[in-house]
């Protein structure tokens, strides 16, 4: 495994992310350490990227499409491009999980920008994005992910409106 090149912490969300690959690499690998309070990201999909989770320690709840399952140490799951998913720590104990995203350069930028907001203490009390911040991130990294809810075709317009830009 490559040496860690950056460690980012979001204390409000209960998440530490250690990047295990250089920003220039196509496959982005990182280790997540999730405290029991980590509720996870909203349901989302990566239009062109495959994401995989491999649990190192603890138990990670992963939702793929409509199905939740608990992964324990030694188990992994691969999520193909365009597949609805999320994850959370519901176990009551810390979880360590290795994640890879391919291609992942745009997601790396997205995660770094998200953690910059955490460094600025600009997130919600639970470590999430405020609507305007989310809009700016989704506009800056349009291929990184789409959220489930608003129709994908309308999301760019919604993000521009929320960001205070002309639709």
C-alpha cells in the first residue's frame, strides 16, 4: 500500500479520511475511519466511476440501490458506475474501511474541498453540507456525483440557482 499523502478530518461528521494515492493518480484510494456517529452521505451515484469499500475493522452499513447490508472486517463490495448507494456507521463502534474510486481524480478534488469546509467549520452541526455549499461543490465537480432526489437533468440548474448564479 502507498504511504498516506494527506489526512483530512471532519470532526462534526466523525470522519477521518487518509488519502493513500497521489492526486494525479487515476484510481483514488483512501482509508476512512468512521466514528459511531457517522451518518454517511446522502443517497448518490457516481456517473462514470466504480467505487469499492473493503472493511478493515468494525462493521459498515452499505446501501446499494434499495438493499442495506452490513459488511464486517474482510468483506468488500464494488459499486458500478451509476448505481445508487450510501454508507454509514450504525455499529456503535469505530469502523475502518479502505475505499477506491476509479476514475477518481474529480472525487479527490470534491473530497478535498469538502474537508476544506470542515477545516473552516463551515459545515452543519452534523458535518453535512449546507445547500449553497453543496451547490458550489457540485458545480465545481460536475462529474463527481449526483444526488438521489432531484431529477439528474435538473440538478445543474438547481445547483446554479442555489449557488446564486443565473440558471
